[in-house]
C-alpha cells in the first residue's frame, strides 16, 4: 500500500461528507429556520441574515470538496454505471442549490418568511438531500 489516496476513495469520502452535511441541514437546520419564520415573522430578517452568514462558512468547503473529488474522478477513472449514478446525485444536489435553494433564500431575505417560500426551500432541500444520499450510495457501490 502506497499510502496515497485513490480517487474512488476520495469520492466516497467527499460524498459521505456531503451527505452528512446535507442530512443535518435537511433534518435540523432548515426546519429550525422555517419554524423561526413561522413563529416570529418580525424577527425573520435578523434570523435569516444570521443563518446566511453562518452557513456559508460550511457550505463552501463542502461543495469545494465535492467538486474537487469529481474533477479527480473524471481525470482518473473510467466512468462506470455506479459512478454515473453518483455523479447524477451530486449534480441534482448542486443544481437544486443553484436553481432553487439559492434564489429562494434571496427572496426570503427580501420578501420575508412567506409560507410558500418556506415550503419551496424545504422541498428543495429534501431534493438536495436525496441527491447527496444517492451520490453516497452509488459511490460506495463504485468502490
């Protein structure tokens, strides 16, 4: 054993990091954020701004790890069906973030905790979580 990390192992570790992070956001962070909006619309701006400031310090490194491991995988390994499925899961999570969650956060910051926006954020987040878990399961199969 050379002691170096293989790209498949890095992908599995990155997918596990992403799925774990996403599960915490989906089952703890976003429900608490939504509850805060429903309970106290008057303090929403402060709560949402604090959430946005804090979460960025965690989101950026996680997504950089995921992107970095995928770059390494694409450069190093032949695409197998399991890797394709894992890539689809990662892409679903990333695209849902860019196309739905981020714009919804922008609207929540501007318009306040409208029930439809909170619901849209929670649904988008479940989609991201499903994508991250799919990416992890398929990365585990890819070995």
